[in-house]
């Protein structure tokens, strides 16, 4: 299924659920995956990026946040978080 940016997310979920097996857990998993993909595609389109470029930018942003948090924390905080 190709997610078109102008489609309503509720329509996408309805289409996915109608085309899937009747196992509720499997339906929910597949619907969530499609909704998340549609959301990422929509954000990428708004920013003029491909989906892959958008996901790469999100990964870089997350890595920067983690690095900033680690620099802000002391060694004891980092060690405690690593044990979790």
C-alpha cells in the first residue's frame, strides 16, 4: 500500500484492517506499522525529503540528543543508566 500524503490516517487504518486477517493482535500490529509509515511519509513530503532522508535526519537528531544528555550527565549518571 502506498501512502499518499493527502489521505486521512483513519482511511489508511480502515483500508489496512479490511485487508488483514481477523486476528486482533496481528491487525493492530499491521495497522500501526502502516499508520507510522504514512506519518513518516507525510512529514518527509512536507519537508521535501525522501522517506530515507527523513529517517536518517531523525536518527542524527536522536544521536545528537543522546550525546548532549551524556555530556550533561556525570560519570555516575551514565553508569547508572547503562545498568538499566
